C-alpha cells in the first residue's frame, strides 16, 4: 500500500478507536499495533498487539484483504 492508502487506514483505525496515532502515512509501531488490534477484533489472528509486523501479522493482514474487505 502507498502513503495515501496508509493515511486512509490510519484515519479509519483512529475513527474506530484503535489509536493509530498521527495520520502521516508512515507505518510505524502505533499503526501496526492498531492494525493488529483491528485484525484480532474481526477474527483474524494477528497475535499480540506489539507494533511489530511479523509473519503472523502479515498473514492476518493478507487473509483479511483476501476476503474483499
């Protein structure tokens, strides 16, 4: 995803209460932690929200995207 897509994702995560932090399009630990919390909430197993985009988080992200979110 590009910067604008990540900005949109950050806005969405913030609006839904997941605290992605500043909407800047940079994929830092706050964005990843928020994404992990969101993925876990929708039934994807992103693991412990630690702000690190490890293999489990990446797999959960791609599985979620494959559903046509």
